[in-house]
């Protein structure tokens, strides 16, 4: 999904993508090439205006890919063990812990 959004952009999140590459074109490029880096490395084989736009937009495509990616290396302050049922997790210091049994899952 991130590679698709990197190519076509995401107006809701303010991600530009490659100019004049929409959902259908982006999906076709990914179907043929597999993922964004292959699309970029094979951009010289794409003909016409799409190829020209793709070659001009390589830097933007890579930036857009970073912008639509989730950060997975951020410390959360909780461990998987803390998330087990019946464990008391205090998400932040200005909220008191939930009472035992408050959430019967």
C-alpha cells in the first residue's frame, strides 16, 4: 500500500507522489515491477509521458514513500507483557490506572 501511495500520492495526508500518476497507473507499474524500487530502477523502460514524469519524480516518490510509512522503532513505554490481560498499564502519568475488573474482555 505504501508503494502505491508513494507513486500516486495521498491528498488527504498531503503526500505529492509522482506528478500525473494516478491509482490505475501506479497499480500497473507495481504489478509489473513488484515494488517501488524496481519501478524506479526500471523507469528508463517506461515510455511516453508516464515515463518522463516517473523519471522526473523519482526523488518525490522516495520522499513520499517515507511520508506514508509507519514508524516502528519508537519506544512506547510499555512491553508486550504489560499488555497482557489483568495487567495494570498506566498510559501516561496524568491518568490514574483503571480499577481491576473495569474492562471485562
